[in-house]
C-alpha cells in the first residue's frame, strides 16, 4: 500500500525546527501549542524515531531530525511552487512599453522573444522614441514602463548598465577627418545629441548635420556609406562599423546609463517584463 506523508505535519515540523519551540511555531501556524505537540508526536510515530530533544528551554533537532529538515524544506518548496503555478491565472492583457531606437534591434530582440514565449497572452505595444519622449509618455500614463538613456551623472530610475558613449564611423572610412565634421543623429531629440555637440564645441571642432529623421536604419546607412559619423553606446554598434579610437582626434565622450523607469503601481505584466529586461541586460554585460 502506498504511504503518503501528511504535508501539514511536515510544515509543522519545519516551523518548530526553525523557531526552536512549540509555542513560537504554534503562533506562526495559528494553532494551539497542544495541537503542534500532537502533530510532532504523530510524525515521530510515522517515522518511528525522535525528531527533537529538549536542551534547556529550547528544542534541538536530533540526528534524524537534522537529516529530515533539508528534505522537508525541499518537499514543501516544491509543493508550494506547484500549487502556485497550477492555480495562478495566466498572465494576459495589454502591455505598453517604450524603448529607445538604438536599443530595440540589438539588446531587446532576445528579451521580446523570451517574454513572448513565457507569456503568449500578453499583448505588447511598443513605442520607440527619444528617451525624454518616452519618459514624458510614462508620466502621462501612456506607457506601463520605459527604458531610457541618460548621462550617467543625471540618470533617474533603476540603473541597468553604464557604457561610455563612443564615436562610430564606416569601416576604414574617412568621414571623421572632414571639417566641418559631418554628424548623423537619429533625431534632434536624441539623448546623445546635446552631449556630442557640447564636446565638439568645447574642442573647437566645427560640425554640420548630415541627417536627422528619427530613423535608426537611415542613420546607420549614412554612417555605413561614410557620409558621416555618429555616437552610440558600444553594445549597439553594428559589427560592420568601426568604433573610432583616440587616434581619430575626436573628444572623449561621457558615460551614459541605461535605466528602467517603472511606476510603483505597475501591474504584474510590467513587473514581469521588467525582470526580463534586468536578466537580459545582465547576460549581455
């Protein structure tokens, strides 16, 4: 005949072991001390061994109790995990998130796929834009969460990673030698633009804008064809483009933080996606 452990007895045993006494365990389990004592006696009778011995005012585990404690915790943990998983309502509904143009096709593609595989009933709406635009949309309630790029010294929200902004040019190209320096930025609202132009002005380097449209692909095309250079985070630079070193004669650019902005009253879908972002960016770094 199959014999099954009574999980209530196991849970009482773990509580007594962790609290060192019947009274404290009874309070945590909302039982009487007598009920806890009877449950421990039933479990000891089941195993035909003593699980506790009294040392002064405290109950200590016997060798048999020590052997059982770790397995008992694992058993209860698996039970609670199964119960939570099998009775939980599937995550569903809309999720509105904002991500800067340059991060969407690089860092976020695997994050989107992993989340969609885990929660296929969540309907994701994606807004791409400049960081300030995304932050404003979040404040208006138009987004559930946003990832933004800010100068590291001015970053707000939860910092996910920090990278130094770098100059990027065509592989073997010479656009960086031209004066005025041809610059291609995604948009005039780009978070990097004020920093880039300030660095050029501080170093008395004349510049001109080649392209501004809000289209990351078009900006990449102007750099790839050596019409201009741009400034990006190293992790977003396509493999066929060059990160320009100090020998290019361009000023050093500051650190930028990639931050997560998640309202305190966020729903479960937003909180779950936020964790996928944390995990995904951590693996990338």
